[in-house]
């Protein structure tokens, strides 16, 4: 993975984080309106839900791009470098478990 790809991934991750916050704020806005007694078909709830859906769709689209770039860079990295030992990959080491039943 080159520096440009690293920057792209970090940038996308930051954008995803910020969009995630917007999704949550929009969701809470819809919830607050409903809990205050507004009807689901009221203009306020419909408008708030529209914003919520907009942020959700933006998040999902960016998440798809992020995952695609991540998969691409992971594949490139695995082709360039020799296979690492499990502990180097952050994977747990196999553990010998004594057999209790003989």
C-alpha cells in the first residue's frame, strides 16, 4: 500500500466516522419528534426522516468505496510481501490443549 492509498483510506475512515455521527444525530432527531407526540405522517417527521435516509445512503455509499479500496490494498500488500507468521498478522497463536480424556 502506497502513501496515497494510506491517505485515501484514512480520509475515508474519517469521513465515515463523521457521517456516522450525522446518521446518529438524524436518527435521534426523528426519535425525539415521535416521542414528543408528532404523527409519523407529520411534515416534521417526514422531513427529519428524509434527512436521516440521506445520511444513511451517503454513509452506505462511502462505506462501500472504503471496503473496496481496503480489499484492493490488502490484496496488493499480500502479493508484495511474503506471508507473515500468525503472530505478526495479529492472529492468535495455536495453543496446545492437553487431552483430559485418555
